[in-house]
């Protein structure tokens, strides 16, 4: 009987998501008011009756570990079921920080082999989609595939993804990572199924240079290069996913994906997917129900538990514990846990990390539409981004496509003279734009 082991790539930092991945991996970023992005991969694993899931994590994993815990909220806890966090192993020969997804799997070959699984399903933990992995696994088994990759048709900019060429029988004829001139619009979803013994052999070939007669001489730590090397010597098939799939590699995409949750008929039917999550976080009990005060106005919004709304919320997504004061307007915004918006503040297109505080009468989202100077390829849609725990002073004006980093204090705002122009970033006083760019990965 075939048995699958789940592996989730969940450890990387993504500079283009700015403040949201400054203190957590992308997989732990809040999404949709209630979820973390990793919830989608975990839910897919749980529904496919995959009993054991390894989470490959590296960059500041505390937030992710707090959220996933023992896996109980995904029914992945028990004598024969479980979630295992797999950080890099330091101290031994050849043991170091993960150098890429393939190396992350390679450093955990003992875990993979001890699982006794016949197949390994390895997926990215930072994509938003719902897939029945059982159909994928059945497709893989029926074709006696050594490798099966999941693909989704994309309408815009296919050159941003790994692109596969697939024939009518489902065989992969070619695969190119981010081609300049894509030969199809089948984008890799970063969902892979391997026969376990094939994966082990290919990882050893790629990293230990234990090659056969075809003998590549250069080691690789990147999964797409391992996949490419497999194409010529293994049975490789492509599974076509016909549902929704969203990859949020930029702040613009993060905002656009949230917009798909709203409207009379949401493009992203997240309510139908029944995504599992940890509803408690670090709290010992769930938050109270949301309170809508007399005179509050709510239109086309998603509002999580524990919010208190006295002002207006229009076309926005609020996570738990957000407070909107009297006379305040929050429009086309995404506010994470515990954000406070005081009286008469006006937030248009604000994307805020947890526990930010917007002072009375402040105005965010005013001014000309110019791209972010700091992240010109990531932030162009007009949204302004505010970091963890930032306190915006009363009356402060902030333009469009601005980034306000965490650890800002009153003196930092004081040197602005009350206005942060569109496209500008505000850093702590001991940093500069140039210095900040130097430390970005």
C-alpha cells in the first residue's frame, strides 16, 4: 500500500513583502483576516490523510511554530500523526544553513527515509489555493511516475514562474524556470510528488555529486535545477490544477489577492474551502464576538472576531481585535491583529502589520500615485504599508506607496514635519535607505 510523507517549504525571507517578513517567514504572514498563509498547504495535507508532515523552516520561525504548534487544529496530532519542524542542523560535517529547497530536503534525508513512505509530496507553504492532494497522488500512482508536478494556467506574466510543456498524456516535455519567452502558460505551483527512493537518489546525485554515466559535475541546491536534471532520465508527469491559485511575491499581489475575497461574488471562494487554522494564537481563549456600535457603517468587508467598530469600514479586511474609532474611515485596507484606528483618522489603502496605532485625525493614502522608491517592483498599487507596532502621530499625513518600518519612534516622525510624501519610506533614525538596502537578501 502506498503511503505519502508531506514536506512543506516554509522557511524563507521575502524582501519584497517588506515589513511583513521582517520578523517572520512568508508562510506565517496573516492572510484574509483569520489565516496564516501556511494554513492552505496544511489543510490540503490534512484532507489528503497525510499522517506525517515535515515543515522545513529557517528564518525567524517562532511565529510559525507558535501558530502551527502540535498540528492539532489540522488533525495532525496523535500516535501515528504529527507535524515535525525541521530547521537546519548545525555542528556536524556538511551541516549548515539551508542553501536552497533541494538542500533543505537533502539535510533531512534521514527523516524522509525513516518515514517509510513510498512517496513524498513537497509543497511551498506560501501559496493560497485549495487542492485535493488525493487526486494528485492518484494521478502520480496511476502513471507510475517518478516525479509529478502540479501546474496551473496563468493569464498574466507567465515568465515570472517555472513553465512546463505538457503533452496530451500528461508527460512533461520540458520545464524552464522563469523563461524570457514562455512556450506555454502552465505555471509550476511548487507542488511536487516524488517516489521516495527516486528523490533520495536524485538529491544525492545533485548535492553529493554521486552521478551515473550522464555525470553532471556541478552541485545544485535549487529544486528547479534538480527537477530539470530529472526530466531526461525519469518518468515525469504534469498534473493540471483547474482551481484558483495565488502566489503573492509582491505587496501589489498581496493587496490584489485580498481584493479577490470581497465583492458580491468573491473571485477567491475562501469560505467554501473550509481552511483550517489556529484560532487562538498565543491566547488561552478565543476573542469575543465583534461589536458594531450604533452609527457604524460596514460595506463589503471581512471582519474577524474581537473587533470594535465605531466608524466606517469599506472594502477592507480586518483581523481579530482591530478597533476603529468614531468618525474614522477605513477604506480598501488590510489591518492585521490588534490595530487601533483613533477618532477621525482616515485610512485609504493601508496595509498594516499587527498592533499598529493610528492617531486621531491622521490621514494615510493621500497624494500622487508614484511607485515606492524602496521597492519599485513590489509596491505600485497605491497602498501604504505600516510595520509592526508603529504609532502614527495624531494629524500625520502619509501618501501612497509609502513604507513605514517597525521600530519608528516620535523623533523619526518629528523630522518629517507632519508629511511623508508618496513613494517615500520612513526608517528608524539609526538606519538609512542605502543601509537598509544593503542588508536585504
